[in-house]
């Protein structure tokens, strides 16, 4: 096969698949469990100019599949799939209704997988005690098994596959099979050790990659190998065929929604490198080479080596047995393991004559380090939390310098007038029910009663509504014509002070749609992201004077915290990257994890920041315990959250999670509103979930400054002075920068 034929053949299939995507999307509404897939289709279509008119593929379709080394069955499967794509997307039919397992397995037999399986066999040549995960039809097994000298355990979650493999290789000495679920504890399933692990296009099925990789790492001793094949990016052929198998049954989470993939089906190579490193592996080779024609499909062979660090999940007894058996001179252990090891009954009896040095990956107190040193007679190398003195005043001064050309007094007036216009818009939409009892007013909205109650509270507090819901201003002040003029003036004032007016344009569009938003005929997300664009959302977080002040202040604070050392930084709710783009240029040697709950934002950030080797990407949900998301306590020196905690269901719980992630002595930097913003009540508030913290009592959108201080205190954090300082021109607007430190250990 000519190497040039491979990209050409793949492109033929992808163009046909794109046209079929467009036609299926225009034909109906996706079933809820396939909505993620429809989102991937939309992203693919937005990158290319594709007609929604899908024609029946010609013979070039089968020719392209043949050129890629697929059996004829794969072209037949995909042709049928394309013809039923709208039905599949609507869940009127499934792939298993159309094909049997053998037909679907045809996608695994092609020029790419044959090359990768042969390469995997070479890497595993001579290995003993190999565990294969997700063996399926056994196409990879057939290539790898002859290269393995010792025991081979074939596993799959399906008993049908394990029974077939047991029959196929019943005469091969040392071959065994087991039903095995990579999403469950391996030890509970009878798998406790292996000298090497292989997974052929299986790991993407893991509910949570981080947890599965850590389970694998727990089987392997330092230096042992994990070898696996995976897609490093999507292709359109896959998205219109086998990707339907990745949709979870109704009511169940889909694989990847809670890990670094953030809803995407696959990780790219940097993502795999980061995920492997977090699990205790070093990625040492990836095939094919980037300039190979075989690289075009995105299929890769990853080979990773277990690091010197002994897995956190190992028991003290297993750690001691490993150190004895290997005759280790140097060991790398977690702080949690080291705290328990000296007290184990076998510690004083362990035969460790060559052990000279133990390194802790976490923070140990002097007493804890002394206990290890005295028990084993070794040098103990421990990490300590450096003392950081935060110069909040200097950060405030840096933010002021960045706004030196802005008339802050005029900007504050513009914000206040803008808010008043939003209040008048509330009165405008409530005109038909003003003066009626509260229950009759609330009846106009089926899904936003809590928000509408907040409107009534605010209008009363601002003197625009009486207790019996009579309007105070003259109706002429909030008529349609008057409001159009007020919005035009607000827009001009915004332009005059900050130089752009995206925020006002967004608020004005929402104000005009308030009847539809309240009635549920319009979705607020469509106004924030019109036609799927993010430019409007980006403007909201960048152009306003308070946001600009906060970004520069946080940038200066982060630079001070990380100065002179390599720091690990987590940003939660990074969204459009407004905070990130100010913070990153101020930092030197850091590892920066950019997270959000939205796959859409993460995809955009990956593209935008792909040249910055310091940055990795992952999904983090502030409403979910960190362990459930694959994060470990004491993992970060600095956690940053720019305007995200107001979206938490329970702020105390979310701040406690972020505190748990901090090392002793680590810092939490947050930016948050502490007063009600009236324009948000008529726009983004339609997207906010009901709170279960101090906001619930008075239906507020945001915690007050005293409430925020109490949250940080309850989390056990040491608060630094906030910004802007008392008396600053921006102080009345209530947007705050919070800096708080997790107490260091007593000896740090």
C-alpha cells in the first residue's frame, strides 16, 4: 500500500460521514443519552463547510475501506449505519439492533491496528505474567500471546468473550481467562499482581480513567510496564458508527464525564501523558511516529513504565515485602504510607540491608520523619511547604496601574446606571401582574419561582415596589420606549468607560426576552452562547472594570505565591480563560491544570493553549467530592477560582474540597461578587441552580462579604487582606479578591 493512499482513503470516508452528520442533525432531535455525540458532530461541522444533503455513498466508500485494510464487513456496517443515522441519534434503533458482535468487531481489523498490535507484541516480547484488559474478540491477543513467555490472563467484562478465548487457547500453557470489570477494585476480583498489563482499545471505556490507571498501577511494581492502544483524537467515521456504543444507558453517567476527558471520548497525547503521570507512570514511547502515514487516523500505541513511587494503595505489609524482595536501595513512598509504616508489626523485622534512602512524595512533620528514620536507619528526604509572605497591597497597586487610564468613578456610575436599567426591565415584564398577590405573580413562571421571588425582594429593597406589589415609579419610566432609551444610554456609558459594550448588549438581549425566559419558551444558554459562539461569554468576564481589576490582582498574587519554586496550580471553573490569560504570563516554572465542567470550554482551551507546555487540562466539578473525580488530597500549591464558587450548590462544601486539595501552607485565590448584581438577575441567574447554603435563606445570588469570610473561616483557612481595599473607588461594586492560606503543619 502506498503511504499516500492512507490519508486520501480516510478523507473519503470522513467527508461522507460529515455529510451524513449534517443530514441527521437537521432531521430531528437527539435522544438525551446521545446529546454528547450530537455536540461532537456540531463541533466537527463547525470546522468545515458541509452540505446537509447526504447522498448515498458510491463505490469509492468500499474502495476507501479496502485501502485502509478493513474487511468488507466494516464498509457494510458503516454504510447501514449512515443510512440509519437519524434513527440511531434519536435512539429509535441501536447498533445491536442492526448488527451482531462479530460484525461490529470488524472495525478493530485494519492496517492501523495490525501495525499497533505487532508493535505491542514486540514491546511485550519475553514478558511473564501478562494481564490483558478488555480483550474482546481477541484480535490483539492473537498477535501478542505468541510473544509472551509466561502466564497470560485474558479478561473482559463479557463472559461471552472470555469463554470464547478460553476455548481458542485451551492448549496454550499458562493461559487463563476471567470476567473482569476495570471500573471495580481489582483485588476484589482476584487480580492482585502482574508483571505487565496490556489493553487494546479498551481504556476509553473506563468510567474514570484516573481511577482505572491507579488500579493498574497498584498491580505493578516499579519498573513494570503498561502497554495499550487508544485513539488520540476523534475521526468522523468513528463518530458516525462505533461512538454510539459510548453512550451510557439512560440515567447512567457516560465514561469520561468525570475525568480529564471532560466528556470527550478520547484523550490526546499530552492528556495521556498527564493522566499517566498522575497515576504513577512515565510515558516512554508512542507509536507510530508523527510523520508516519499511519498516524493520520489517531490510533496510537502507548508504552508506559511504573515510576519508582510505590502505589498509595499498597498495604504496609506489601510495601515491606516488596522492599525485601527487590533489595531496594532507594524507595519513593507517599506521606500517608510513611506515617503508617513504622507502626507495622513487621517493620522492625524487615530485612532491608541495602535500603539507604526513603523519599516522601508529600509533607511529613519532623516527628513523622524521625519515626521513619529511627525505624529503618535510613535518610529521609521530605518535601516541606515553603513560607510565602503575600504582599496584598502590592497586588492591589499592580491592578490599579493596569487601570490607570480608566475613570473609575465614571465606570462605577456606569455600572450602577446599568443595574438600575435592569431593575426597570423587571418592572416592565411584570406590568400585567403588578399589584396582585405574590402567588399570582409567581404563577407566570413554571420554572423560575425562586428567581422571581428574588426580583420582588430586590425591587422592594430598592424602593421600586411597595409591599403589596404596587409600582413606585411612573409607568412611563419603564415603558418599552423608555427602556430602549435607557439601554442605549447604558451602552454608551459602558463604551465611554471601558471601551466595549458586550456586557450591555448581552443584558439588553436578555431583557428583551424576559417574557420568553420566564415562560420557558427561551433558554438562557442560547442567549449567552448564540449559535454556539463564546465571544459574548468571553466579553462578560473580560471587559468590565471589576473583572479587569481582579484579573490583574490575582495575577500579581499568584506570581508572588509561586516565585522561586516549581508550583502545582489548579484553576477551577476556568471557562473562557479570562483569568488564565492574565495569570499564566506572570508565572515561571509551574504545572498548571486548567479545569472546567464543560467539554466545550476545555476543547477551546486545548486549542488556544496548545503551545504552552506548562498547561494540562481536565474536568473538575466543585460540587463533587475530590476522590470521586480522581484527585488526591494535598496535590496543589495554589488553587484559583475566578467567579465560579457562586455557581456551587453549597459553598461551604465546595471550599472544603478545594482546601482538601491544597498542601499545608498552600493558597486559595478566589474572585467573587458579594453584592447582588441586578443585570445578572435578568440574565445569567436563569442558568444558576438553587443554592443550599447561606444564600438559600434570602434567595440571594451571591454571598455577602461577611458570609464569605465565615465560609473561609469554617474551612480552617487563614485569611489575608482582601481586595479592593477599604475606600477604593471599586469597593462599592462588591467584587472581591479573596486570598486564604491552608495552615502549614506545625513543623513546616
